[in-house]
C-alpha cells in the first residue's frame, strides 16, 4: 500500500509538470504567432499527420545550404569588397600610365582666289588634318609608411575574411550534417516505435479480455497498461524529434517550409485560424 502511494505521488508530480510544460509551450506559441499570451487558441492536428519521408540526400542538402544561406552570400560580398580595397591600396605603388589622342580637321575657305608671281590664279582654300598622340608615365617614389601600412591592413583583412568565410562554411556544413543525421535517426525510431505501439495495443487488448473473464489479474492489466503508455510516449517523442529535425534541416538549408510539407509552398498559419463556432477570427483555432 505504501509503495502504491509513492508511485501515485510520483505520477501526480509528472502529470503536474507535463501540464505546466503544455501551458508554457502554448503561451510561447501564441507569442510567436503574434497573439497575446492569454488569448484562448485551440491548436488542432496530431504529430503523425503529414509525416513524409524526406527524399533529399546529404549532398543535395549541402549544395542547397551553401547556395541559399544568407551568411554565405554576406561572406562572399565582404570578401569581394575586401579584394577591391586591396587592389586600390596596391595601386598606389604602381606607375600610372595615361594616353591621349586628339584628331581634328581645320578648313580655311576664301571668297577670292590668289595670284602667283606669274599672274596666274590659284585656289586659296585649305583642308588640314591634325593628329596629336601623348603618352604620360607617372610614378610616385615618395610614398611613406602610411600607404605601406594601409596596404598591409588590407592584406590582413583579406585573410580575416577568408577565414571567416571558411568558418561560416564549416558551421553550415556541420548544421546540415547533424540535422540530417538526427532526421534519419528519428525516422527510424518512428518505424520501431509504431511497431512496438501496435504490439502493446494488442497485448493490452488480450490482457483486458483475460481480466474481464477473470482469468488474468488486475496487476497484469496495470502492468500492460503502463507498457502501452510508454510505447505511446516513445512514438510521440519519435514523431516530435522527426519534425524538429526536419525544421532544423530546412533552416540549415536556408529554405522556408513553415508547414513542413512535401513539395508544397508554406502557408501562413493565421490564414487557417477559426474560432470555436466556425467563424473566421484569424487567431482562435490554428491547424
């Protein structure tokens, strides 16, 4: 009897913690969706609804993440700007060569004709073409330490940006690998836990029938019922881990799929909101 009281107290404590965690997560979800924490919202749906096999391999996930993650784009742009700044700083130590070419035509037109020493007339009109080409070389040999250290700073900045880009690449790669591995592990646990759950249900039904015909004992029935509860909890935990891993993987790949659906555009959860009476309120019942 005393042992039963202890087990009952432990079960009540676990139940109280579960209820408190449920309310906490519900308040946090309200805040994330833009609702007030105390807003009464009914969230419908089950963990097993919409479960599908993720059909992308690890290499495809890697390529998608390196292409879509904004961190990689920012790193590439920063590195490009740093290389341009280095080219500008290095240009101070190089000679500057400029070339100019001019071409123009000058025409002189006269109304009267000219007369030479023999008294013969000739045309005074002239059409002259002029070309001018100039090449100039400038090389400043009076550069001081300021320009030298400016270039050195640009070189070190390039090294820092390359290291930062590599670190970003490695971080994204690690996120994708961990999320993908966890996803596969959770998917396997779903299959095992569903099989175990089905066996536990069948065992519970047989034990309940044995108890009803007074062949089995209440202790056997309670023990099987506890096993069924554990199997249901394991199945729910596996499905929860799968969805969390899938969400983390989509985040690691830089893709938006809020509904975690296969080959479907994400929907705004608020568009499916309904109140308890079936009226559209946008913040009463979320699927």
